[in-house]
C-alpha cells in the first residue's frame, strides 16, 4: 500500500475535520470514499471537451468580415463613423 501526501487549503482541512467529527472515520477513509465517488461520477458523465474540440465545432462562417489591419486603422475609423451617422 502506497502513501501519498495531499496538500490542502485551510478551508478543505476544516471540511475534512468536520466530516471526521461527524462520522468518526479517519481522514484516510474519508479521502478514499471521496475518490470512489469522483470515479463513479466520472463514469456516468460524458468527458469534458477540450477548448480545441469546442473551437472545431464552431461555425464561424466564411470569413472576410474581420477588422482591417492596423495600417488601415485611420480609414477604418472614418468608414465606421460614416456608417454610424448615416443611420
């Protein structure tokens, strides 16, 4: 049986102590049960998608509607102001 070191925030230590007092279980027993619960919940939930997988599913259209490069910023601002005031 291996030994592991777990770093915990003070709030987590308080929760662990509160559970220990309520149940009478050891910290080791509480953590083992927690691991089993997480394992069970992961088995019933679909895995989370990565950012790349979400990006691949986005329909961002054909393009050509991007902001002009900085070298054209003066002209782009002029056009934006004209568009706004024509309405």
